[in-house]
C-alpha cells in the first residue's frame, strides 16, 4: 500500500475511534457527539474550542455565526472550508461540554491528551495551525503563549510562523474586536498571507476558496 494510502487508512481508523469515543460521557449533558474532521492532505489545521449546541445538533463544525466570521477572516468559501483535504478541523473538545454561568463550559480536559497527538501525527502536510481560544493557545504554544489571548494574538510576528493565535470569532467577541482594531488592520492580512502560503507550498498555486 502506498505511504499516502497507509496514512489515510490510519487516520480514518483514528477518526472512527474518536467519533465512537465515550470517555467523558458522564460529564456531557447532551451525551457524546464528537465533531472532528481531517484528511492527511490538509494544509491548515483549525483548533477551536468545542461545539456549541447548534453544532452538536448538526454535526457540522463551525456551522454558525462564528464559522461565518472565521471564513470571512480566512477569505474562503464554505466548499473549501469543509474540504478536509484543505482544512482539518480538530477542536480542543470534540463534544458539547455543557453550559455554565458565563457561557459554554471549557472543552473537556480528557479530549486533547487522548486524541490530538494521534490525529496530528497523521497530518503531515499541515503548514499552518490556527489557535482559536485560550485552550488551543495554551496547548499548542505552551510557554510561548503570552499572559492573555490579546497579548498572544498581538505577538503574532514574534511567534513561530506555523502557528497563529486568534480571538474566538464568536459574536460574543464583537466588543473585543471593536476595542482592538489592530487585529483587523494587522493580524488579518498576515493570517490571509499565511493561509495562501500554506496552499501555495509545493505546487498548489490557487489559494483554495478565495473569494473572487
Ligand atoms: S469530549 Fe472528547 S474525550 Fe470526551 S467523549 Fe467526546 S471525544 Fe471523547
């Protein structure tokens, strides 16, 4: 079996196991429904927080206003965004974690150590990882993370170029975006440049899903 087929088969097996996971079922108010997608050809890895109730119901990641904003930030259409050969979507928690006083609860802590290493080991083409949320930033930047999401996002030029920290694109962050206009002015152009570069590497010359 060619190496690429072997990797694809191995990833399919890991994803099937993840989608059948019930590890923290006792803590999930709506029960397990892991939402994760990936393909070994993916160039960009999106690490978000965890599904909300709408995504839990549909099983489609980022199928909500947060996803609409994220696609606008990336300048990609839905077809490209949902092509796992382009974007792998692997949140910090694969299942809806429930609701607390201040909004949705954090991703379940069992999920990242159980699944992320197994999945990302089978994504050899990833050139850029988008870190959306404090949890993703801490997991993927570790000691390189600054004291706050704002500081980490703002330090984009000093951090490794294969990872970029972003605020969560939720409408709940509209105020944050208004109060930090440098994000749209400075970080978004760099984000789009890095996404284009990720797809242009090794011969894919057309940035997937770029709006005309
Ligand atoms: S949140 Fe993650 S660890 Fe918990 S049941 Fe879902 S897939 Fe398994």
